[in-house]
C-alpha cells in the first residue's frame, strides 16, 4: 500500500485480490468471510500506509540511506552516464571501498510496528 500511495493511487489498473479458504472451511459462506477479511486487511493496510507517509520518518530514513545516489558517481549511474569501464576506473582510483553502514533493520521493523 505504501507503493500504491507513492505512485499516486490507482490511476490505471488495480491490485491482485485473492481470498482463499482453508481446508476446514469448505462452505460458500466461508469464502464470503474470507473476502470480508481480505478487504478489511487491504483497508487497514491502506490506513497504515497513509499514517506512515504522514509521519515521514520512513521516507527520511530512505532518503538518508540512499543519499549517495543523489550526487557524484551514484547520480551518474542512475542517469546511465557511466558504464563498467568508467566504474572500474572510478574504483581503481578510489582504492579501498567505503565500509558498509548498517541498514538498521530492527529500527525500521520497530517503526513499522508502531503503526500496526
């Protein structure tokens, strides 16, 4: 739902909606309840996604995490202005790679869980 909101909602097409029943649920009314539950889950997901976007912390984290793609070699890669030869030359000149930075998965899981 975050992606759907980010792209401006449903402007064309839609999403795949599939509600299945379990083996112990075999009567038509069970499928009815499965659809109700699935639609409720979609609606709740949409409300949660909207709240996450309003909050802004996740978007700020993603912007900061991938800031290196906004300038320098990262921007050139995104703009398709460099190929493997240029990247090789860049790394040979640079030498050692920049150490990895934590992705803070646990922090992000806790952030999402605040809204769930």
